[in-house]
């Protein structure tokens, strides 16, 4: 008989052990080895049985064991020292406290977070990145408040059917059995966040707090008595449902999340956020809620509130393909917002694809996120370029390079992903890396003997874990003991080990490695230079194509001749990810370029002493230098996908056969692969300071958070005088802009100018009733191609000369001719205001009439 309700009964700890609860409730333990050692000492066998989950450990440890520990002076001394260390970590000044000008607090919104496998609220890279963001903010003292949803079933657990088909299971989650506490009012009653729904319904949510080091993480949970069943189910599953269900999740995250922050700050006295960071479009409605607040509480108009909201908002896009963006029918979104038709239309306009090629019937969450943020970034340099192309329609009239979408390349949290043995080696050999983040170049001078020994330890650990998981999977599929005996010899701790672990959408090409099965067999079974591959990955439950790819790879891995050399491990999660990035010698990644936004698993592997073997996509395109791994040539531009796969698979096989395995097995008299170790040390020395999330977090603070805080302060000062003034100015400029025109252009200079000369340009502009202070008139100049299109142009703001006849204004400037060859120029008029973040901010530009046979696009 199954229980009709599941709940967790918490252990009552003896008084001397009460600090254990404090340690459990702060998720710093997930990346702090000394705290984990303490938990292990509570009951080593039980610690292993509960898969290193401290909450389960304390829930299941025997009372007599607790009684003994409460009298164990050595254990109590360790407990006090660990608790004192946590208190110092939470209170001592850190990097952020040594600088000035940053925001008093930053609100960080994400639909998923990968903090620890014990809190399964993540599905893939977006969540893992968000988790690393919070941990790094804590380590650096950056004052972030995180907001998400608490999914009662989290993401699914994956298993395989007897024929290799992915099966999903959604194990229930009891918040009382997780390291969470409920946010309560001062009188002890639980806080309730309420969203008004159509037909007088309400969506209620309680707020759980997970403490991630110094960072409070607020998780909204709709499974409360005030809701009917459909409302209780809103937070049932991560990315669950569709249509209304998904829209309600995103409204609760964005709108409810802002209200949860207000409650948290009111109750705890935490400073209110000056900056709001939207991690992907799922939380975009937070901007709508902030506009509502300013209209209702400060008396601003919609436009004024919009400017105040945009100034302090950062939007990060992680999606390199339009299909990955949440889009809802416009009429569905409209039904969930009350108010006048004009107000609803203003909200709908935020997510409108009202640009050439857009779908006018949908509401685009990423488009709304960008319209509500003054600062937008992708997550690698290449992804920034892809995003400028994807979203260029929002800034029509500007070249792709000018679209105001920047990039901050992702990083990874070393404390979470780097093996303890590697960290301890660094502490002994190059302590300055851990103490100050400096000294990476010193790695090159260190002997590789100890590094090679540790690599062997980590590889063996991965092999043992892979065997354990394989055996568990085969038994779940109905195999007998006799049928699993081969697993005792699956994989070899001394064989070159390649890792491949991803989500399984088609563009990540899980099965590219099996494009030529016979050639792959020859690589795996090579007698002199054998190779083994460890594979993991989940397909979205609704992705039948992804499931077929998994089934295909599983069937190959179960061939009796190769199953000891290539394995698929189901239920890919953070715990398995840690074993793989630490234990693999090579991290393989072969997406369709440029569809990988960043991809951070290869960064984690590199920090653990592995080399990358990857298509030049995401971060690898940016930081591959020819010595830190191998780049798989990409057949970009081929129209036939099968032919592209064939060419890239052939290149992959050749690299493994002729370069990767040869370098790995080329040993000296001491049995060391000297060339391999030189590549590993070069990788750590050059990539180490780049791939760390501490570098990423400093970039966010200095390039986005601090400027956003300054803009926000300028908007709200003097009772929002800046927001009121900017909104009025934009309204006036937009109204006048159709009449702004470049009427006359002329230039003086030698017919055959030489490098170093200057070209004088004079322009007459009709400002359409605007003043010269409202605009910038610019010359755009540089090299031109065969069609006279400007290539990587430079910009020169022309100076006002004197009023011309009939109210026109004349502008002049001198263009430097600093290079030889084909040269060209054009001019343009753009809005100009000190509170704009750039020329393209408003998406308005006035160009001169195109000469016969040319378009304005050629002139830009």
C-alpha cells in the first residue's frame, strides 16, 4: 500500500550538536570540504548510503550515535571550529567590500539553480551557471538576493527501458526534508505572495529560503492550502506543462519574485535591490511588476516607470536559437493582465515581435526582457555576435555590430567542480593561486609527476563510479546477476578516457561519434593506444528525437565487443558531472556551430587537468590557442546536414587516432607522457584565470551591475526627476523623428588623397523641430567592399557649424584617411542624450537618401 501523503520528520539534535543544524542549513557545505568531512564523521557508512546528503544524514542517523557524538570532545571541537569558520566566512569583508560604487543589493532571477544534487532544482547549463553565479557571489561578498521557484518534483530522474529508451520519473520533494526554512512574518505566520488571476481567482505562494553561503535564495512554492488544485500544481515540475501552466510559472517567478523580495527585505532589514538581473527570459515579468509598483506607489506614468525600471535592469540571454525562447500567444498573455485596454496593450507591446520577420501573434519573453533592460549580454563572445544577429530587428536601422548586446563569457565555480586532490596540489605547489588568484604561470615550472599520479586517482574513481551506476541501471532494466558480471571489467583505469555529457537536443549531436561505427570500434579497441568513452545526457521528456538519439547510442554501447570501452550512464546530474569532469582525460564537445551559447563543462575539465577536444563554438572559439587541446574543424555553411556531419565526424576520428591518443601514450623512461603534461600545464596556466567564475563575477560587477546602479540612481534621484525628464524627452524625439532628414552632403579633398590626409565633410540636416542637443550627427567611414558596403566602420561625431536657411543646421568634420585602399563614408543622425547607454538605445536612425542602385543598408 502506498502512503497518501509524504512528509519528513526532523531529528531533534542534542544541545551540544545544535550547530550541526546551522551548518546543514547553509549550503556552503556543498563546496566546503572541511564541512563535508565533519558530516562524514557523524556516520561514515550512513554518509555513503545517503549519497552525501547532510539533511538525510541527520534524519537517519541513530539516536545512540548522536548521544555518543554529544560526548565526544574531539568531535565537538571540530564542530565548533567548523561553525566558527562559517561565521567568519559570512561576516568578514571580501572583495566586493573593498570597492566603491556598486549597488547596495542585486536581485538575481533564474528559473533553475544547480547548487547541489541534494536540491534538484535544475535541468542543465542554465541552472548550473546560476548556481555557480550565487556561490561565487558569496565567495566575493557580492550582495545578491536570488529568486526562483521551488518545484515539488524538480527535474526528472532518468532510467532506461530494456530496449534503451529513456524513461522519466518525477520523485516527490518534501521541502521539510531539504535545507530550507520558510520565510515568516515577525509574528511567525508564513509569508504569502498573491497574484491576481482572471475571474477573481488568486495564485498564492509561500517562500522558502535556501542560504547559499552569504546569498539568500528565495524559492516560491504554490503548493499551499489557499490554492485550488490547478494553482497548487503551478510549481509542480521544472519546465512542466505548456500554455497557461508555463505562463503562470513565469508570472509567479517574475511578478511573485519581486513581491517575495519586498517581503524579505521588509522582514529582515536587508537593503532593497538597486539592480535586477534577469537570467534568461523566463523571469521577464519582473520588469512589469516593477513598473506597476512605480505607477501605483510613486505616481509615475507608464513611460516614466519604464525608464526607471530599464535603468537598473540587466538581461542575460543564453539562447542561440529562436526555438529555445519561450513564446506565448498574445491573447493568452492579455487575459492574465487586468486594467484598461491601453495598459494591457502597453504590456503586450513589450513582448511584440513587431519587426521584419517577426510573428505578430506571439508574445516573446526574450524580446520583453531586452526591452525592459538597459544592459543586455550573451554568455561568450561568439554568442554575443549570434545574439546581435538574432535580435537585430529590435534595433532596426543599425548594423549588427552596433546592436547593444554585449557579452560576458561564463565561468565555473572551482570549489564545486575541481577535485579536492587538485586543490590540495595547488595549495602545496602554487599557493598564490588559491590565496590571491595570481601565479598561474608558475604551474608550467612544476614537475608533472604528482599531477599525473592524481590524474590516475581521479580516472580510477570515475571508473568505479561508472561501474556502480552501470550495474544499478542494468538491474533496473531487469538484468540478472549473471548478465551484469562483465561490468566488473568495464572501463580500465589506465586507458585514455574521453568524456561526453550534455543535454540531448539534436544540435549537440550525441551520435556524431557513432557516424562510422567500424572506425569508432577500431579506435576503442586499438591494442597499442586504446580509448574509452564515458557518455551521459538527458533528453527533454517531450523530445522524441532526443530519446531516439539516446537509444541509438545505448544500443552501440551494449555491443559485446565494445561495451567494456564505451558506456552510457543514465540520470546525469551534478554528482555524476563532478565525477566526469574530474576523471576524464579529454572533454569532447561537438555541437553544430554556432548553436552552443557557451558550454562550461570543458572549463571544469580543464581546471582538473583535462584537455578539450571540441568544435570551435561557445567559449572554446574564444580561448582555444592551439596548445590547450584540439579544435575539431567545422564545416560551416554546408547546406546538406548529413554531409556536414560526415566531414566533422571524420575530422574527429582523425584527431583522436593521430593526435590525442598518440600524445597520451607517448611515454618517457619514467612512464610519463611529457608532451601531454606540458599541454595540461599550459592549459591550466592560460585558461585557469579565464574560466573561473570569479573572473565572470568581477566582469558582471564592473561592466554591468555598477553602471546599472549608477543609471538607476540617476533616474530615482529628486523624486524620479531623471525618469520623468528622460521619458518626456524620448516622447518628444519619437514624435519628431519622422521629420528628421539628412538633406545635403558634400566633401572637399584631393581627388587622389594619400594616407595621412583628411577629408572635410559638410552636412545639412533638418532636425524636424528638435534641437542640436537632441541629436548626434555622425560620419561613418572606413574600408568598403566591392558593393561599397562599409566594413568595420569608424564613427566621427560632426560639430555644429552654423544654422542654415529655413531652420536647417550645418555640421562639419574632418575624416582621417589612415589607411590605403578602397575607402568610403556616409552620415547619419541618431538621438543623443546623456542618460542613453549608446547611440542605438532607442533604435532610431536617420540616413541620407540612397544613391541610384543602392539601398540604405549599403550606406550603413
